[in-house]
C-alpha cells in the first residue's frame, strides 16, 4: 500500500488491500485470522451464558417471592412453628435481599414461642434492612427485649419512638401502655403513674379501657397513701374485665387493701374469688389468707364498721354470682384449720 494509506481507517485499509489482490488476479477475499475466527463463537457463548444466568436469577427471584407469600399465609394462620421451619429450610435464599416484613413475621414467631434471643436479632436485622419507619417493628422489638429481661432497653426504645408523632392513635396508645407496664416492672412507680395520667388527658376515652384501669390500680397499690385510688380502679376493672389471670391478680390486691383496712369479711370474699381464678401454684397461699380473714372476722364485734356490702354494686354483684361454690371452699378452709 501507499505509505499514506497505512494510517487509514481499518475498513478503508481492507478495501484497498482487496483491490490490490484483484489487480494481481486474486479473489479479493481476505483470510480470516485465528483470532477473528474465535471472536464470534466466544461472543455467542458469553451471550448464552448471560442469558442462562439471567434466567436463573429470574427463577430464583420467583421462588423467593413464592416462599415469602407462603410464609406470610402461614404466619396469618398463627402457625409459628411452621413459619420457623420454612424459614430454616430456605434461610440462605430468603436472607438475600430479604423483605423487612418477612423478617418481622419471623421475629414475631420467635417471640410468640418464647425464643426472645433470636427474636431480638431478627428484629434488628429487619431494622437494618430498611424498616426504621415501622412503629409496629419497634414495639415488637421492645416486647422481645422485655421478654429477654432487658426492660430498661425496651423502655429506651419506646421512649425514642414516642419522641416523634405516630400516624395511628392505636399505635400511640399501645406504645404508651407498654411504656407504663415496663416502668412498673422496673418499680419506677411515680414515673409510671405520671405517664399514665398524662395519657389520660391526651387520649379520649383512655380511662374507659379496662387495661388502663388495671394499670392505674396496680401502680397506685405500690405507692403509699394511694390505696383508695387503687381500690377504686381495680374494682372498676374487675366489674367489666374478661381476663381471668388479671382479674385474679386484681382480686388479690383488692383483698389486701380490704384486709389492711380491717374489712375482713370483704377481704375473705375477694380472696375466695381470687382463689377460683388463680393458678394452682398460689392456692395454698390464698387458703392461708382466707383462714386468717375468717378468724379475724369472727373476733370482730357483729356491728363493727366495714362488714356490710352493697349487693347492687357491680363489683359485689359479680362476686355474688358464685356464692353457690362457697360451701365447698368453707369445707376446705375448715380442713386446713384442723390440720
């Protein structure tokens, strides 16, 4: 070629070479170099490999979505053991870009079964995975921490959550109620009472909720000089509650308040009702209280103040519904006295 054509565009350069070959009597077809011959095959193979990888990724993504949906349906049914079984079988696949909602469901399954350590770790993973804006996750996390015994951490978590406004009033009330309960567990009774009373002024119909009356009653019970307020709140609670365990705890505290006020007949009746609802582990302890009330009531003059009760009162009316069982308990108490 002419020296000026050496630096020409490759396509132009090839065209010039073909012309020279034709002039010399050749076909004008240039031979394919080994490198050029390999390129199309390698390119095709690479494209095919990429297509296969893309198809695998699509299939894996589809399988992951199906698993997430399946676990979600199982969770809604309340089958927490099956949720954890499915998650354990496909843990590696599910943790790749896991949806924070899935992790929250898994964490709640751990929590429901009493496995608080893995529940806390799972909620933390959901938080780090992008669920920082979920109040429900924070409350679930706090509940798991409290179940683990880290009540102070749970309190701190809820207090941080309440520093910003929550969209749902239901979530606000739940957060405050949990905070009050955990302050009570830490024996921070004045702070718990202040939080509870502030909520009563902030939320309409707060005081009408039986759970809030129960919290007010058990908190005031622990604060000196607030016995009457505790008694009122607990009586209001048991008059409308349908929770046997909390009713038993409330009855026992009411009995203690009556006993401290030397109203032994009222205390006896309340302790009796607590004994009917209380787990068997406390049966003997309550029997001793019943015996003590009966003995002290017999020693008091018949006209002593505090022995009469108003049967029209909703609290006493509810107790009167179970009078038919009192003879059986009397027999048990008498046997205990003889022993």
